C-alpha cells in the first residue's frame, strides 16, 4: 500500500514505495557504481528513519518537535531530492512526485502544520519541486540547483556518516550563508592566499607536487585566521567549504568544555578522532574549523592549572595526529597575543584578516544594496558608493552590514523611498557600532608578515 494507517487517530504514514522502487532501479543501472551506492545509502537512511518515526508515532503520538529523528530525516530527504533531480532531471521528476506524496499524507493526517512533521517536509521539498516553483515562485533568487550541485557530494557523504557525539557540527549551507568565494565581498588577498595554498593542495594536487619538486615548498594543511572581530574570519571559512567542495565541521567549544577532571582534554581528542574517522570512511578530506581557538589554546605558563596545561598539550598532540590524515584545520582568533607559541607554530599558514579597505568596502556596500529592491538606484550611482565607502572607513565587515540595514530602515521611514547616501550618513551618525582599535589586535612583526600560504620544508 502507498499509505498505511498506523493508529486509531487517523495518522497516515508511508514513503512512496513505487517511487522508491523506481529510484533503486535507475541507480542500479548508473555507470558510476560508487556514486550510485552513496545515493542508495542515503535513500535507505531516509527510509529506515521514516520507519523509526512511524513506530514512535504509533506508540506515543509524538509531536514533530520532540524527536531528533525528524530533523535528520528532513535534512537527508532534502539533499537526496536535490541530487536525484540534478542527476535524472525532468524525466524522473523525483522532487515533484515526492512533494505530491507528502502533501497527500499531510492532508490525510489532518493538515495540522503545528504538529505534523510532513508540513516541514513539504517546506524542504518545495525548493526542488518544479510544479511548486512555477506556480508560487517561492525559490529564493540566490538559490539554484547549479549553485548547490557542487556541494552535493560532500553533503550526501556527511548525511550518512556525520559524527554523533555532538562535539562536531556539520556546516549546512543555507540561503543566507556563503556558497563559495564569489559570495565574499573584497578580501581579495585572503582569497588569493587560500587559492595559492590550501586550495591548491585540494583542487590541483599535481601542481602542488610540482611546486614541491621544483621549489621545495608545500601548501599548508593548517591555516590560522586572525585579526579584529567582525571582519569575516568565520564567513571566509564557510565560503572555503563551498570553494573546496568539502564538508566543514565546526568544533563546538561549548560542548567540549567541561568542569570534570580530564574531560575537556578527552573531548578535544575525541573531536579530532571523529573528524579523522569521517575522512577515512568518506574517502575524502574534510575541513575542521575551530573558532575562538584562544579559549582552548592559550599560553602555557606557571599561572595556569594542571588541567589547563593538559588541555593545551592535548590540542597540540591532536593537531600533530591530524597532520597525516585528510583533515585540514582552520583556526580563528581575535586574540593572537594570547595563543600558545607552540600552537602558533602548528599553523603552517597565518593570514591576517584586516578591516576592509576602500575597494572591499565598496564591494560590500554593493553586495548589501543588491539585496534591497530599493537599493538599485544607489547601486548604479558609483560616486555615491565611493562617498559611502569613505564614510565607513575603519568599520568592520559586520558593522558595515548592520549600518547598511539601518540605512535601509531610514529609507523605509521616509515613505518607502529609495535608499540614499543621506540614509547611510544618518545610519553612521546614529550607530552604536564601534571601530576596532587596531593596536589592540596588532602582533609582533614575526607573525604579522603576510605570507603566501606556503611553508618551507
């Protein structure tokens, strides 16, 4: 049966058996067997998770918000629908058929969007269902299938094999997060250093080998981003994931930290081990991002406790262990001066992420205005863009984005007028955003050199 009644409360459930059978048949004939097996594994994951939810529904009548299994199912099904559509296109219409199936289930179950997870499933699938897109025009302009296609492989692998301890969080791109380096306004030097360093090792290993053979230099596997807050260190790390087409794990320091003896050190070690294991199982590298690394990698001296000393030592040992694996480690800090010297040495490339210069500010302002319908007129006024960029000198990337939003609100208050230079000027005059004191984030000349991202061997 396509739909099964599973309780006395008219709750219906059952994945589309006919469509599932057709998908398996198509994938069994696909030339790339490893690739097909990944999709089959993800499909089986979706089906088994649905079965688990069905049993829980029948037993307890649980609400959608009470189970992590629902969240796992929604994420996995969305990625499966995305990639099957990319693979088989209009001839198969996987997303359209899945959407209609769950829509039918939703209404048969009582159409209660507050309690029924099927409503959330419809919300996930609507971006890929051609029928829904054509009728309701709901797909955000900045999300297309081609944008996400480059990430599909990494997401599919991660959906099946993501670490379960809670110490690592898989970064999942959304409409408001960067797709790749094209989403990053300015920061040309930072992007260049990644392209000449870490990305060369990932995307052009032959060139990296040639660099070593001819010049004795290797691209780095570890990169430290440092500088004032709000200047895009986390943003560029997320964009790196899309540019490299690799999964990005975020080390959740709030989970790793513990007041129990030895537990923080054990958690740090476990997190690195999970990233290494993931890379081995997936058969591909991954990125591990540690934001505010100064909170676990601070200087060791006679004032720190034995537990803190062990914590830093464990971090250093874990980085050494990861050096021979497929894990690329990206760290970020606003407090370079507080880092332990041995930790600094572990990072083969150190990139200073400065406040945006004039060209970067212009690019960032234009990027913000392009998202506002009432910003088009100002966007085409290059002289005013230049004046605004001069006005915003000294502000961080994050502050510029917030000031741009304030300028848009000022225009709205003027009777839904076009955004103007005066709106920006007023936003700056009224802002609570502070310009960072660059002296506070300056470091010794030894570390402030802007290397091209290579290490000598």
